[in-house]
C-alpha cells in the first residue's frame, strides 16, 4: 500500500500563491498516476490535476493556466503550484495515488486551502 502525506495548505489572499506537497511512501515512478483532488463544503470531490507515470498531465478547466502539477522522483513527492488563487479555490485538497494492475487507489488525509481577504 502507498501512504501519502500532504502539506502546504493554509490561508492566502485572493491573487496569492501556495504550493502543496504530497510525499509518497513508494517510488512514484512505479505508481500509475498521481493526482490532486479537492472538495469544497457541500460539493463533490473533483479532480484538479493529475500526472501519469509517463509524465503526461491534465487539469480541470477551472485551474488551467493557474495551477501546475509537477514531481520530484528523487523525493517521491508530487507538487501542486497554485497561482492567482480565487475564493472559489477554497477546499480541502487531497492527493491520490493509483497503482498496481487492479488498480488500487490510496488517498492522503487532505490539507485545507482557504482563499479569503
């Protein structure tokens, strides 16, 4: 099983930036895909950004041009750089790893991001 630990959330003003980190307990290059999801109060969890083992990325339309997903395989860590943050970006952000032939999903515990003046 893959354990994931997120960090980097917090309170930021509109227009500001944050970088989230997701540290995995396993070499991320053998994980099929890793992604960032978010869930705002009263809403369903949604995909924000994902990166495959091959390095392909995809983003939700609402964050394209503002958020960037990246990885550091030496540190087994995936990042989400969030720029030009908006109040509607406020949510709990979760990291997910999809691995194995089945495949299997593992989730982190989540980190709160609040965008407010």
